């Protein structure tokens, strides 16, 4: 087993490699890596041009994983992403051959997932949940590790197909990506006006096998009973805060809280989960799993404001 | 047994003993304080006992339901959150838990039990305990209490005769409460009835006696006195009470009436 010091050093190097491309957005990078370590999927919401694609592409590069990109459009068909059977005539006779779609990758970026139709959503979600795709009567297993990063645009909602609550619950994290600060933006401008993105050399730090081992290791991180109770209490409190939350989070949120807190602890070189880990992951875990009440909306509160209130208790 | 298990058990026992000891001091302090209160206001000592037992049980429940390791974690920053985690996962075996166990075992070596005793607080509590105990003795010795007889809080004062040689029973000016005489004078409401006839009836349903079989009282004649001559009634001033002067004749008359 790799020592915690070595692991922490490796994660630091990972962050610095990503920093070569992505300026700032440390919290977003951290949350994406946590989702990857937990063998989960993430939904990223942010305005266009905030380096969402670049982030996931860089991460796939650092992790030495296959990367594919799907652009969500209303005419996107499930077979466009899962793959389909084509007639192969290369061996002198006609036979059906399965042509894999972009879902057959380790890291899949589904850009503007809400622009795709419900049928395509269900194909993506089957892949996310079951880690397999079904074409006709044939089921094809997806290779591990498998990580989907779906992005959504909070503006331009016309002609979009909103993911249902049940569908969005499948994502481990909902990550909000905001605008960079002035200093960060100056650094971005300097960096990308002086050199091309392709010129930036990124080291491969983790192999797919190493990532799978890390995913196993995350599950072994111990957590105290008090903190376990704290996490579950927090999730349960979302169901009881009727004045601000119409529908609270499911037990899947409790699992996600503890699992992601373990990953965060490991990433920070700790062999145990701390309260700080739980508080940090509570926002991306809960924000897409609660539905605010009319009263909360009337007060112009966001999901994060409500979670903050719950954490203060 | 794993070294970490025995270390945790030892730590838990020590912390439990410390906390129980502190709880006992607190309980004793509360009891003495309440005892003083019951003495001053002539209340039953059972009130004090009841409150103290209740406090002790509730505090004991919270003591055992609370994570005692958090106490150590607050004091020893190096063990913060590690100790509870190891204690809760002591049966698990994996590289991370094993490594954490080693770290905690090292950390336990740096714990100084003296840090968990607040000497200043304990000294103050013992001092308070001593002072209140002395106060209880003084209050008991001089029979100090507050009298509610007039509905107001009044101070009955220190018995002046105490300390002097008691030569006669009537010398002692006993302070009393009206309720204390009920065993001698009977129920006040009945006493007020005086010579009036008392009329009551038995409800047939609530009586074990078959009322239908009870006829008129038969008149019994007694020929000779059956009591020996040596038995006679008399009255004597057995004690000197604080009865207002205008009521003294009424009381005296009452006793004479009942003495025949």
C-alpha cells in the first residue's frame, strides 16, 4: 500500500498539473476528483466559457483515461451515444458488427445534457447507474473506471428537457462553477494568449488500475459513529425543514455524504473522516437533492443558503 | 487483546472514574444545599433526596451516553477526531485503520490525566461543601427556620434557652407549627365542631356491613363503675406554648371540657 504521505504528495502534484491548464476553481477541481474517486458521476452547472470541458479533458489526461465528449442536442439519439450494429463487409462477407458509441470511454463529458431528449437521457442514465448499455437484446458492459460529467447551462432554458428529480439524484455531486476572480481572469488571459492549449504538457500521474485501487481504498477510510450520525441527521433534517424545503434528500444522499467525505479525507492525506469533510461535501451532495419551498423562493434563497442554515444548527 | 483495545479500555475507565467522581461532588453539593433549604423552611428532607437522586440519575445517563473520547480530543489536538474513529472502528482490519490505530496508540502516550481535572473548580466545590455543611450544623443547632404561619416570610429567631441548663420542662420555649399539634388536638375541622352533633350516614354500596340488619340502638345500663379507682383523669400544664393571650382561656376551656 502507498503511504499516506506519498498519496498526499501525488494528489498535490495532480492539482498542480491541473493548475497548468485550469486557473483557480480549486473547489470545482477537488469535487470532480472526489466524484471520480467515489466511482460516481457529477453534474456541473455553469455559464458557457468557464472551462468545464477543458477541466474534464485535463483530468482524463492526468489520469491516463480514455475521454469522449457528447454534445447534447434535441436530435441526439440513444444509438448515437451507445453505439449501434453496422454491416461489416471487410472479411468478404456481410456480418453485423457492434460499433461502440462515445459512452464506451472511461471519462465521458455530456455537454449540455438538458438539450438532449428524455430517451437519450435514459440511455445515459442506464450507463451511469448500471455501467452497461443495452442495444436491441444485447447488453454491453462498460469498462471501469467509468465517469460521466454532465454539464448544464443555467441560462437559455428554451427548448431544453429538464432532467427529472429521480434522474438528477443519480449524480453524486452537483458542482457549481462560477466566474473567476479578476486576478484569475488576468492569469487566464496571459496563459492562453501566450501559448496554445495543445502546447501545455501534462504528466500522467495515475493509471486506470491505480484509480480503481484508490476507489477501493476510499471505502476503507474509517469514520466515527458520531460523524456518521451527524451526516445522517443532516440529510434527515432536509426532510423535516418544511418551511424552506418541500422535498428533502433521499437515503442516497446519506450514502453519498459519507462516501464522498471519505474520499476528501483520503485526498487530503487523512486516514479518518473529519467533520470538516462532511461539511464541505454537504453542498454538492445535497443541493440537487432538495426542492425548495415557495417560502424559500419568495425569500430569494438558493439551495446553498438553506444547506448553510442546516449546517449552522 | 490488541494493545489499542486495552489502551482504549484503560483510558475509558480512567475518564469514567474522573467524571463519576466529579458528578458525586456535584451531587453532594446540591444535596447539602437542598438540605439546608429544607431545614430553613421546615420541609421534609425527602424533597431534597428526591431532587438529588433525580439529578444524579439524569447526569449519570448523560455521562454514559456522551462520547467520553471527545473530552480527550478537545485537550489533545493531535488526537482530534482520530480517537473516536479508532474507538468506533476497533474491530475493523484494513491498512488504513491499522495505521490509524498505531498513530492513536502513540498519541495516547502523551495524554496527561491531570489535564482533565479542573483543580480550581474542585477546590471551590469542596470549600462550598464545607461552608454549607457548617451552615447546616449551625441552623440545626440553633433551630433556625422561617415561619410561613402568617402567610409572610418571617424569621422565628434563635431559641434563647438553648445552651442553658434545662431545669424544668416548662422552661423550654418550644417553637412549633400548628400542624405539629394535630396529633394531640386532633383534626382542626373536627375540633371546631365542638359540642355540635356529628351526623353522618353510610352508603350501602361502599360498606361491608349489611345495613339492613342494623336496628335501633339498644340502651345499655351499667350497674357499677368497672374501672378501678386508681384510674382517673386530670390535666396538667405539660408545655408552654406560644398562644396569644386572648386565646389562652379558650384553649384552657377546651381542654377542661374534653377532660371532663
